[in-house]
């Protein structure tokens, strides 16, 4: 009786088991960067035009500012997910470029939030019931 050699079952290959070729990695990195710049630039331009079209109406300007901050938060999450996918697929150029993009978007988000907070200071506290202002020569100064 003859025995056939059992063929090994082929091992399942995951996308991150091998590094991506340099050419496709650089092409993917460039394509993602161009698409991200276009989407981010066009959307932020639209929010800027909304603020400009408000013609001094503070509520509409604030709406446009808050909408742009919310967009940047969502865009930051999307770019971070793309970074994780690039790192998992072992595409070093794409991962580095996405990490730099995450840093740039995070910096713009922090600056946008800081600018919004500076333009909306907390109101001054109200004086207490026993408060009397001190005027020069009034004799009520303590």
C-alpha cells in the first residue's frame, strides 16, 4: 500500500506579513496627501466663506467657527485611522507621511480651539450685594 505525501495547507497571508513595495508605497502616500489637502482645504475654505458671508453677524460667525472645529476633529480621527492602516500594511513612507499629517491637523485644531476661546472670554463676575466702588475722595475706601 502506498501513502501519498500530505500537502501542507497554504498559510493564510495577512496584508501586514510583508512590506509594501517602495513604488506603490510612495504613490499611495502622495495620492493620500493630495486628496487630504484638497478635502481639508476645500472644506475649510467653505467654512471661511460662511464666516465672511455672515457680514458681522456674531452668531453666524460663531456657527462657522464651531463647524470648522468639529470638522477638524473628525478629519483628525480619519487621518489617524489611515495612519494605523498604513502602519499595519507595513508601508513606511505612507505611515510617516500620515503621521506628519496627523501632527499638522492636530496643531491646526489646537490653534483653532485656542483662537475661539480667546474670542469668547468668560464674563466678568458680578459684584456682591455689599460691594461699593472706591472713588477718590469718597471716604468709602477700605
